[in-house]
């Protein structure tokens, strides 16, 4: 009988060790995922900032080109004496 109890204790000990290793693995994975999430959030913020600046630059270029076109058309029509 004591041999049977000893074997059962060893089996339970092995199961507990496996559960402990699984729990540690899950915990390490969660820490890794949290770190990756923080990295991705930083990357997302950086990308959004760059896109905002690029949008403003694009708007400035479009308005500048429109202004140059208006100026060019005005001088063209003044030379042709249509205005």
C-alpha cells in the first residue's frame, strides 16, 4: 500500500510540475505580448504623426500649385489683354 501511495504522489508531483511549467510559459508569453503591444503602440503613434505632417505638407504643396496656376493664368490673360 505505501508503494502505491508513493507512486501516486510521484504522478501528482509530475503533473504539478507540468502545470507549473505551463503557467510559467503562459506568464512569459503574456509579458512578451505586453512588450510587443507597447512597441506596436509606439510605432502606431509615430506613423500617425508622420502621416499628419505628410498630409499638411501635401496640402501646402497643393495650395502652392493652385496659387501659382492662378498667378500664371492672371498674367497670361493680362498679356493677352483679356482682363
